C-alpha cells in the first residue's frame, strides 16, 4: 500500500512530513517555488502533505524586517512509476514520482490556478525509501548526462531530500505564524 494512494478516514488527516534535510539549494528549488531567493527572504520550513494521489507542499518564508511570514502552498497530482532496476549500476529499486502542480496559494491567500496545460509545472522525484515516518528522495539526473552512473545516494548528497513525519502540521504552522 502506498502512502500516496492512501485515502484518510473521516477523522484522520493526510500524512504530513517536514523537510528535515536537503543537500543543496537547487534540490529545494526543484520541488518548490524558489521565492526564498528574493532579497531579504529566508526559507524557514518546508512541509508536505500526501494522500489520495495528491501532493501539497507548504513553504514558510520569513521576510526580514517588519514583514509577516509568508506561506506558499503548491498543490498537485501525483503519478508513480516503478524505476527499472537497471536505472543504477547497483540495481537499486525505486519509484519515479511525477508531481504536476496545478495550483498555488500565495502568501496573501490568493489561489492561482494553472488553467491551461502549458502552465502546469511537472516535477520528478525518485523515491528510494518511503513509509509513514520518513521519505528519502533524490532529484533525478538529467537524461543527457546518462542517468545514474552510480549509487544515487552516494557523493555529496546535493540531490537528496529527506522528509520526516510531522505529527501536527497545523500546530507547527501556527508556531511559525503561517497558519
């Protein structure tokens, strides 16, 4: 059973995760908005809710000075495909997760819909381990580079994203003043 395809019962919330570690800024920009790169902005936290083939990414961005904390919410659909074992020389098994972002709620609370198919942002992640407590993902290599030449988790880890379970997402967003 996949944590992505789980449909929560009426009294349950979707499984939530916090980005505990990321190997580089390009890796976080791969899945997020990159709005933390604007002057005086700092990415404070990234949260993720999964379930029923949906993906919601919450970016909490702190603006330096007398400005409020901003929360951007990216919403999209998820499609999973199994990676062939020949993807790596070590025959490591994984899953390619394709996220199609169809809407964004900006810091003012305004929802921006993709509208046309041309405006949908597609993001791929390779998932190497996932359960209800942790998700280990990597940004896939560029196909022109020949794919994975070695263990995808080897090296400096610049393409790795580690998500850990977040027990109470609403409470954490409230603490960050981004609810």
